[in-house]
C-alpha cells in the first residue's frame, strides 16, 4: 500500500495538506512506484492536528474530494510532463 499526502514545512508532526497543495513532488513519486512494479492500493493519509488550518476542522467530504482530485492531477500532470 502507498500512503499519499502533501505537506509544507511542517508546523507540527501531524501537519499534512491536501495532495497537490504542498511541496511534495507527488506525481514523480506515484509514477516511480508504478514503474517499480507496484500495483497495489494508494490511500490518502490525513494527519492534521495542532495547526490553525487543520484538515480535521474542514468538511470531510470536501477534503476527500479535493484530495482525490489532487492525486489525479499529480498523476496526469507528471505524465504530461514526461511524455510532452
């Protein structure tokens, strides 16, 4: 299983962001796991406490929707980048 999230310079050990809204190069990481032969599950990792804009304080359905869109964008944007 691959766990995906994004982050900034963390404000706490439990500080994660919606995929695509931070600094992790998710597209490259996801493609690298695929190219290495991984065909398992990719799960969303949501840790978000002790920060003023905690994901826990937001609408969970919206966090999941935006996270799914962010993961998809990371995958397809990276693919476009490498294939031109």
